């Protein structure tokens, strides 16, 4: 479920005509509203502990990472940007083993194999030639920007694992992340020298798309925290990277970023490698005893 939400939350960026900094303010506002509603609906009381307050930090890093992800989506397309961004699992897998001792419940060899296959998916799909008419602004910079997003997203997974380890309730984590994300995106907007009157002039249609992306991500956060809690960050975060399949299919079939008739072997091969990676990660959780 997380893979579906995370695979789709950046789709509105391909439809919105506003620039990236303006889009990010609207998207993080949607995420903040969605997470606040979910917190209120849960009936969870507000906590003022240091651990709960720390949830603002992954919100800020998510906003910066999403800014890079959105920029990459504009330049090289949803399919390629997502494939590159999903290499984040290198950080989370290593962190899960080294910082949280997940080797006790996860087979490290199978987890490493699954991670390598997901990274291979990114390599295969990023080498697929895109349709020039669909992505007129493609450039080398567009490939480098999602790499920054992958590092920030990977660190975020470790932050969320830490919050869960410190027993911060999931609805409260979402609330803090939403607040931190909105604050960081507004700081980016101000640092870019933008005025708020320019933000409102972007148009209702573009703002609706950006808010929709934020609400979709808020739903992904709910299932993401459940996945980390149940499967651990090494496997749960990596399984989330199945979102590349959702994004690639949407980018190829709906947005027509890649000519699938000419590149069906690369696309199909990349998706097969992705599923093999997911299978290895699932086995890593089911067969932890094999690591001993």
C-alpha cells in the first residue's frame, strides 16, 4: 500500500505548471493538513516530549528531499526520477543493520541481495531513452538531483525508525512531520526570494494538484510507519521501493515519457529485476535464521 501511495504522490508535479518551490509549499501544506486530520481522528493527546518534538526534523528533511525529487521529475520524468530516488534503501538497509541491530530478525545476505537488485532497477530504468517531446528540459542535472533526494529520504527512514523505537505514537509522528515539512518548504520559498502574493497568483488548478500530492503522501506515511514497525526499517523501507513499479508504469503508460514499444525490453527487464529484489527482501524477513 505504501508503494502505491509513494509511487503516485509526485504524479501531480507533472501536471502542475507552477515552479518547483511554489509546488512544494502547496504539497507540504496538503501533507500537513492530511496528517493533522489523521492525528485528530485518532484521538491521540498532544505530547511535548523531546522524542515527539524530534518528528519535526524528518519532516524538514523530507521536504528538502522532495524538493530535489520534484526537480528531478520535471527534468527527467517521473519514471527515471523515481528509479534514481529509490536507491535510498542503501542508507536505510545499512542503518537498520548497524544502528538498530536488525540482523537479529533479518537475513543480511538476502537483504543485501534485494537491495542490490532494487538499485539495479534504478540503473536499468534510468538508462532508458525518454521521449524528447514529453521531457524538453531533460539534462544531466536532472539525473544528479534525485541522488540528493535518495540520501535525504534514506536518512529519513532511520529517523522514523528512531521515533518508533522511542515509542512516539504514529499519529503524533505524522503531525510533527507535516509541521516540519511545511516549515521547511516555506523556508525554501523565502530563500528563493519569492513573495507570498506570487504564490497565490499561481492559480487554483496548480494549487489543487500540489495539495493532492501532499494528501497522497500523508496516506503513504501512515502505511510507511506501519511497515517500518512491523517489518523493520531495513526490509520495510526497501519494500516501499516497489513504488518504482507504480511510477514507471504511470510514467510510461499515462504520461508517455518513454516509448514502451521501442524500449519494452529495458522497461520489462527493469520491472522484473524490481520484483526479484522485492522477493529477496521478503525472504530476508521470513528466513532470518539462515543468517546465523
